[in-house]
C-alpha cells in the first residue's frame, strides 16, 4: 500500500477540518446511518487519511454516499469535523478525477475562478451586444454546443472514477445490467434519497437541493431543445413554455436563496464551512434563474422586438456561457453525476464481489 505522509495536509486545502485531532472514539460511526456491518463509515475514511492511504481513498466510493447531514460533526468530542472532512474528500476526489488539473487549480485558487467567470461573462456580453447578426440563431448554436462540451467533461470524469474504483482492481471492464441496481441509481439521482437516512432529516435542505436540481435540469431541457425563443416569439400565459420557465426559474431562485441564506447564517453544521467555489456555484445559479425569468417576463409584457428583451436575453446567455465553460465541468456542479454513479458502482462491486 502506497503511503502519502502529507495526505492530511494536502486535503486540508480543500476544507475546514482537523481530522488529526481524532482519537478514534467511534462516535461518528455510531451516529451515521451509512455505517453498516461491512462498512465502518466515516471511521474507515478517517483512518485511511490518518495513515496516508491515498490510493485506498481514491478507490473508495464512500465519500459520495455522504450528504453531510452534520450529525457526526455535532457529536464529535474533539471538534474534528468529520462531516466537513468528507466534503473535503469529495472536492479532493473531483480534482483527482479531472485530467486537466483545472479543478485542483480552482479549488486551490478560487480567486482565479472568480476572475475567469467574470472575464468570460464580460467578453461574451460585449461580443453579444456588438453582434449585428441574428442573435437568436447565434444563441441556438451556443446552446447546441453546450451538451457536447459538458458530455465530454462528464465522460472524462466518470471514466477516471470507474478506472480508480473498478478497473484498477478488476483489470477488466465490468458492468451491471441488474434492473434493481439501475433503478436504485435513478432513484438516488433524481431524489437524493440518502438525505432521508439521517435520524433528523433536514427537510429544508433537501427541498432546496431538489428545487435547484429540478429547476436547473428543466432549464437545460428548455435550452438544449431550444424551446425558448424570446427574440422571435411573443409568449403568453397560455403557452406551454410558460409554466416550464416559471417553475425552472422558481426552483433555481427559491432553492438558491435558501442555500445562500443558510451559508450566510452558518447555524446548521452542513453550512458552517463553505468553500468559495460553493458560493460561486450558488450565486451563478441564482443569476441564471433571475435572468431567465426577467427575459421571459419582459417578453410577455413588451414583445420580442423590445430592446429590453434583447439586452436581458444577451445577459442571460453570457451568464450561461461563463457557467458552462468554467463552473459546470470543474467544481461543485459535477456532484450531480458522481453521487448516483457511486451508487451504481458500489452495487457493481457487490455484484462482482470486488473488495
């Protein structure tokens, strides 16, 4: 087993915890609903980190099972914050799955990500405002390019995750076609089921996450299918797109508002330690929701030819360009794929009897 004596010091760059203070009392494992007879969670991950078993952690799926309810941190007598440690491990794993190295760079230098996001937004907006062609057609081409870019990034991440957790052990490609595994993967992906496993489910957090996830997923569908053309069509209350846009915007704005409020107040354990990339993620989502809703309402009130509609729509697309290029592939957004994927791979391991 390869040992990295500086592992804890390295992972500390990804979050606020003091796992070196842990004296292995087992309180965290006793209260965690993810701890089973065959899995001492999160104690096993803590021990791996303490001895520097970097390869063991990188081949583990357990960090993705945790939804950071905070019960382990609340009951820790040493204030080691094991819940935040698991969050830090997820950030660390994202950086290890990313072959470009940009995720690690952004986590280590969040100011650089902020500057790049602002810069790409401003350059895009200046270009859009000065563009003399049919902007609606240009927006359609941009929205068609997004899925290809995001799919490539997701494939790169998922393959590396699969390699570290399955392929490196089995030495051959393994897959599960078991219906129950596929079903469980979909359920976890759509509902974030592990939230309900905590002894006191934080329903506010669960609802906020569900609103944001469903709202943004609907926004992607609207954009990728090009259902919204605010510069060509005058929308009304009876249009099929109206309830879709209003729910998508409401989900993102309401869920994002709750997330930002909890991070600001820091009253809940899971919101006490927010990485700057978490703030940027929520803030950008909030702006996408606001700009989408503003564009649609202006279109309903003033029609597609109004200058205000064009400006609002260009701002919306410029925000989405910065969001897709910098935030989606390299930091927190990618969680949405790793969590259900971890369920699938965990069940695959059991099915194929991999240690």
